[in-house]
């Protein structure tokens, strides 16, 4: 049986993270499956939890075991309980990626894909080969490269999901935090294309410039003393009553709801002890700041905060609408849903402490790509 490499992550009961390259059999596709030679898989914030867990990466080092490099890092005892369900399990990693179909099962729709570039969502994309059902592949238009298609699921469908959620829940505008992220930049292009009012929140002056360069109309910088006033003006102008926040910790969600309430108050006549009747919804969809969420509840009694996750949203809209959104992503993967990558790493390069420290910083414009077949 032909062998190939796959990246795996394990947290031991004794409190050690081990990220290693293991040799696995190249899978044989079943009737409705295809075998994809992986050529590009992004390292998204959502991949870092499964890959690195709550380990102390500042103390990470490479060890050589049986001729292979293994990254090890201690997991502080206080954080081990949070990893209880995965202890001593050797887990594949990598949510999404793209590559070329090199073998297929007997079903005609599988056979048709041989030689095509496809994107996939597999949970094991940091591997030389992925074997997946045809239905889980996004078939890219001719001429699209694997690197262009690497991020064709998580961020594009989330950007589309935000706009869809807005429409389904009868809101008419959006507030988005961490707006300079890869996803944030996609959302700006999407909202411009679809004429959706969007208020972008960033935390640095240079990010304001970046987003204005993309055509963003409303960009509020949370590092400025005028932030709350700027945000209130932008919310009043756009009528945005739905927010998506990837920070999670601290006061940002609180500030957004407060600005929405102040904006609503501008058109309020009379006084109500319970604030305006305008319903304000904030979804926390990321955890870039792991500190507690601070809420002072100074925005009346017509608000809600919840969590938002792509798979749950796709379940909500169902198979047919998901297929339509996926087709739009395929058609606009080099425009609306384009991603930029700082550097392409091999599987081995992806687990050096130096590279890990670079990509866990999750800095604006510094997204890394793994080519699992680089150098092999
Ligand atoms: N819920 C879902 O289904 C779902 C789906 C897709 C993505 N997401 C989330 O969406 C977010 C963006 O993903 P991405 O791939 O677009 O990220 P990305 O391109 O890697 O960008 C990360 C961004 O986060 C900012 N950032 C990092 N730490 C921060 C902090 N503590 N406070 C505020 N900003 C911080 C960075 O800005 P600086 O340069 O200023 O550090 C950068 O702009 C992630 O949190 C991801 O988990 C969630």
C-alpha cells in the first residue's frame, strides 16, 4: 500500500502537546468518493485550536523521534481540563484546503472529477491526500489554482452567512469587528457588491487606510478617543442593528450595543425606562480575546447576544441554499472571496516553533498556507 504523510496533534494526559507527521496509507476512494492530492490548505484561527490546543507555544521545541520531527509544548495544568475530551487522542488537523483529484470511485460523478481542482472541508486537510465524498467537494471553475481555492469554505461562506443571517432575521445593516481580517476584507467586497450597509470596526490607524482602499465607507477605529461617537454616527447612518464580533473578550460587544442604542435614541420621542424598542442583536463568532466578555447593560431591554457558527448556519439554511452559496464562492473565488497568503509552508515547515510563533500571532495580512506536497 502506498504511504503518505499526515499532520496529527495529540495532548497527553501528562500535559504535553505533540504535533507530528505520521505515515498513513494512501486511501482508496469508495464508489462516491474522490482522492485529492492536497496542494494548498490555509492556517486559519479555527485550525489553531485543534492543532495547538491550549499549549504554551513560547516553550515549544522540536524533537526528533524515530527519524521524524515532533513539535512538543507543555500544556499548563490549569488548561488541561478544557482539553479533557481529546486527551491521548492522535487527531488529524486542517479544516479546509484544495488540490487535484487524482483517483475516483466507480460512480460517474466521481469519475468526472478526475484531474479537476477542488476545494474541500475535511478536518484533515494538512495531509498529502484527502479522500472525501463527491458531495463535499467544491468543484472550481477551469483555470482556478489550488492556492486561489485554498480558502473556499470557511471564510467565504461565513461572510455570505452574515449577510444571509441579516436578511433572514429582518435586519438591514451590519456591524463587523476585526474588520481588517481576511474574512473582514471579503465581507467588505461582498457588501459593496450586494449593496449591504456595513460598519467596520478595526483597532489600528493603518487598518482604517487599508479598508478605505477597498472602498469601505464606514470604518471606526477602536483605538481612537472618539470611537463611541464615530460608531454611533456610523450605526445611525446605516441603520445597522446586527453585529458580528470575532473578539469575544473585553467590552467591544458592549460598546457596539451601546452605540446601537444611542443611534436608536436619536429618533426616539419621549422617555422609556426600558430604552428604545429597536431590537439589537450581537453574535460572537470568534474568540480572539479569551478574557471575559464585559457587559454593563446600558442599552435598554431590547437586545440579545448569542454565538454564531458556520456549520449551524448551514444547517439552518439547508442543502439547496448552501449549494447556491457554494456556487457563488466558486464563481467569485478570485474576486469577492479572494485570499492573500504571506508564505507557503511544507508540512515540516508548518511545525517549526519559529513558524508557529509567526502564524499564531494572527496579524492582519499575515495568513500562512500549507502545501502538503511541497518538497515531497
Ligand atoms: N464562527 C465561525 O463559524 C467562524 C468562521 C470563520 C471565521 N471565524 C473567525 O473569524 C475571525 C477572523 O478569521 P480570519 O481567518 O479572517 O483571520 P485573519 O485573517 O487571520 O485575521 C486575524 C485578525 O484578527 C485581529 N486580531 C488578532 N487578535 C486580536 C485581538 N485580540 N483583538 C482584536 N483583533 C485581533 C488581527 O488584527 P491585528 O493585525 O490588529 O492583530 C487580524 O486582523 C477569527 O476569529 C475566526 O476564528 C469564525
